[in-house]
């Protein structure tokens, strides 16, 4: 039908424009957050753009659901505002007849959201956790930044280097504070360089001094050296000791259905189910009422969207803590949201009124009294 094809084209244009805007906003916010985490030493600053890409990819199910919701809401609201719906209703059609063209447009997007939620989202989280863990387990030499105090991986040493010779693994004005086996030592040197001996890395210091003190003794040992070698820790190549449920595949979660895994499954399933429900909610709430203002329906629709997604987040924590059962949560939240949206759509389709006005009966009563 011509009307169906035209509404799908308009939905595609609105969806594309909304997607570009939302992705740009999310990328900007994610970049700022990732730069802050990199500045605190959580991520490698060189991997900021890669991590930002993974984070935006993990947010794509929510972004696509919101874009689909806004596209349907904007297009249908414009049709009500420009009186195009009057023609549609005049041809004997109602709001429920729009369900078919809306889902014909939305089904590829719903498939992408489902694939992202169950397949791509855990993969993206796993890559982020791998990069975070690899950066935390980097060796002492990799941790050294010119002009900054850096702690070693095991927490026993604190390094400081004033400036380095780029690409030569050498630097000037080196400071090392170490606490090991009830002993504290402070080593300083004018120059330092990294050498590899028998497959192990050593920091060779030149022209410096070393102060050593036992914790239970007042004596301090001072030694001046021309050359001093200190072994540095290499990168830890061990696998991650902890894998969060968000970084596990859906198959792994199903094979071990504990509370944390069921909570993660409820979140992923909720992303797919909420996208379907939001289509019906957008159709049920779209419209323009000049008596209460043009933004009344839009405000109600946005409030429904925010409440729905907040319940998704709260529901995940409820399932994880055992306050709500997994099946009950899915049935009550998503089934209840679909039922309420269908009831509201039926009410608007049949033009039901909850409160009938009695003002129309006044003229008839007055005419009887006059007679």
C-alpha cells in the first residue's frame, strides 16, 4: 500500500537522523569518561579510542531502541499535527492498523538489537576487561612515566624518573623507594638504563646512593655507588582471575544459572523485549492534543521510556540479590508493559473515555422545564 511505503520511508529518514545524533552524543560522553579513567590509571592512554569503540558498541542495543522509539513517536506525532491521521481514520482505519507497517519497518532493527544484546555485548565487555587487566599487570618499566611517581605491580616499589631518552629505555634523575622483608630502602641516581641479562630485565643505575633501614632497628646504612643493578618485574602474562558476568557469553550464563548469571540474562533479554514493547508504547502515546499543549503526549512518552529503562536496571539488581525471581521479573515487567500499552492503544483505537461529561444533558433538561 502507498501509505505503508510512505510511512516506512519517513520512519527510515527519522531513524537515521536520530541515530547519527545519539551516536555522536554517546561517543562524546564516552570519550570524556574514558579519558578520565585513563588519567586515573585504569586504562592505557594509547588505547582510549579502541576502548571508546567497544563501549559505544556495548551501548548500541539501548541506542537503537531509543532511536526506534523516537522515530516512531516523531513521525506519528507529525502526522497527527498535520492532520494526515484524519485522512487515515476517514478511510475506515484505526491506530491498530499501523502495527503491521511499523513492525515491517522495525523487524531488521529488532534482529540487530537481539544479536547485539546476546552476542556482541558480552564480547565487547570481554575485550574491555582484557585490556583493563593487561594494563594493570604491566611490568615496572612499562609503568614508569617521566615526572610522575608510579607504583610497581606488587606494591613494593615506587619509581620516579625526571626525564627519559625516548626509545632508548634510559633516563636521568632516577628515584626508587622500596619496602620488602621488613626493610625500607631509598635509591637515587643521576642516570639509569634498562638492560636484559639471561632473559631478565635489570635497571642499571649510575652515580647514586642507597639508604637502607630495618624497621625494628634505628641504624641506617648509606652506600654510594658508581653502578648498581636492580631487577625489575616483567609483565604478568597470567589469565584473568575474575571474569564478570557481563563479559561472559550467553551460553556460559545458561550453563551455570546462578543469581548473578540470571540477572545478566534478564538484562540482555530485557534489551530485546523492551525494544518490541517500545514500538507499541510509541504508537499508543503518539498524538497531539491542542487543548493540553503539543508537548503533553511527548512528555508522557519520554517519561514512560525513562521509567521502563530504569526498571530494567533495577530489575537486574533485584534478580541478582534474590529479591525477585527471574521468570516472575520478566513476566511482570515486560508482560505488564506490553499489556498496559495494548490497553492504552485499544482505548485510543476505540475512542473510549474514562470520564463521560454530563454537560450535554443540561440543554435537554432545560427544554423540559420550559415546556
